[in-house]
């Protein structure tokens, strides 16, 4: 049993998966789409990954504002959550993702990844951070 972590953006979805012991999160890929509304192929790829990794639940980054309010991106994320639940039949947990992109960018700076190359990895690293935060939280319960 594993958990899938997703960082849902307007044109990409960063994907991470837990190990079978639910201790660590590893990056899988970044799913790219041509337009924000083109979700069919994105959902199909996530469904494939769910089967490939024997996923039992999905953690979806929830982009609240820094003042804890919910904006337009939260609405789009909730809509995507519903599509995921219908498509996969799995529970989808919304997880506060504030500052994950900042942390991902900082991690890449520390790894020496050049600024112009960071955009190629930021969504996958953000998905890892979202999922790892959820796994750490569950381990403390």
C-alpha cells in the first residue's frame, strides 16, 4: 500500500509516491498539459500511476493564501479533487501546501541546480514536500 502526493498547478501536476512503509516520499514525474482545462490525459496518467504503485489514497496540495483564506486556486483544486475521486475511486486528502514551492526552490539552490533549470523540477519536489509533510503528520498520530 502506498500514498500518492500531487502538486496541482495550472499546466502541470507534480507527482510523488510513498514507500510501502509510509515513511518517505519519492518523486515520480511531472505531468504536463497544453492548457489549464485539458485534464483528461492528466487524470488518465494519474489513474495509471495509482495502479502501477498500488496506491490506496491520494494527498493533494491545497494552495491556501498565507493569511489562511481560500482563493480561486483553492476552488480549482477542489474541482480537481472531485474529478480524482470519481476517476480513481480513492479518497483524496487536501493538504496545506503553503510555502512548499519556496522550500522546493530553496532545496534546488542548495543542490546547485541552476535557476533556469529549476522550473523543470519544482513541481515534482513540491509534490515530495506535500506528501512528506502528510506522512510525517500521520507518523505522529
